[in-house]
C-alpha cells in the first residue's frame, strides 16, 4: 500500500516537473511566433508635409501635399527584440512648398537653396518599438535623417500613430533652426522684417495598413 502511494506521488511530481519544463521552453516561443516582427507601409498620396515659422511681424505655414515621392517604409524588429530597424524615405521638391504668399514662398525656396538642392528628404532609420494597432492613439519615438540644403542630420522625432477610416496615420513634428542646416533666415525691407531662426517641420503620412 505504501509502495503504491509512493509510486503515485512520484508520478505526480514527475508530471508537474515535465509540465514546468515544457512551459518554460515553449511559452516564449509561442508568444514570439504570434508576434509581428516586420512592417511594410505604403505611403498614400493624400499625405502632406508642412514647414512653419514666424517673423517679428506674423507667422507662416508652407505646405506640400500629395506631390512627394515616397519609398515603401519597411521595418524589422532588431536583435534586442523591441526596437525596429527601418528603411525607406519620403522626398519632396522644395519648389512644391506653397506658403499662400508669393514673396514668402520665393523667400523660403531661396533660403533653402532650392536651385542647388531641389529636394528635401526624411529618411526613417528606427522606431523604439512596433506601434500598437488597437484603434487608439499610440505615441512612439523614431530616429530619422533629414536631408536639406546639402546637409544630412540625424534627429529623434516623437510620433503619433492612429487609425483612420481608411487606414492609419503617422504624424511627427520637430522644431529645427536654420542654423542646424547652416542656413540663415531671410530678412526683408532693409532688415525690418526678420524671420526667426526656429521653424517646425511636420509630416502627416497616411498609411495603407498597421504592420
């Protein structure tokens, strides 16, 4: 009788031990197999980019929409299992920015050296993690390289990722200075109108899917 009880207890302990080993080895793998490790975004043509700033007199905003070239944005989870290595860029002709004011538009193009460097590019390098696709607004930080006026500079940009009626929206904005790109803000009317050194670049990218 004692031998039978001992045998049963031993069987139970062996079963529990085997179950723990199975879970410890299989559990994480099951989670990884069902996790998204890649993303592929197509940027839709109704996306737009805005450059905004101010002078000692007023503010201004110059927008380019639906006229830029976009490579597919691709991402792969990095070796750390969290961050995402990105490839892809959006390119916009400086001549396409419209400030709704002829002289201001001409000044912006001249300041950004449009004749020598006709394009601006935002090249995506990484995201801190995969964005959430739960229908709410998710905030993530990404690293980009801005190519402007012959300069190529890395920056971190805080982005929001949200669902729309037709897909998803990725929005990012960052303050820059003309000095970041070795540029001087324009001056007009004998220096009486002075554009401030700081300006913002905001992009709103409409995407075809989440991942």
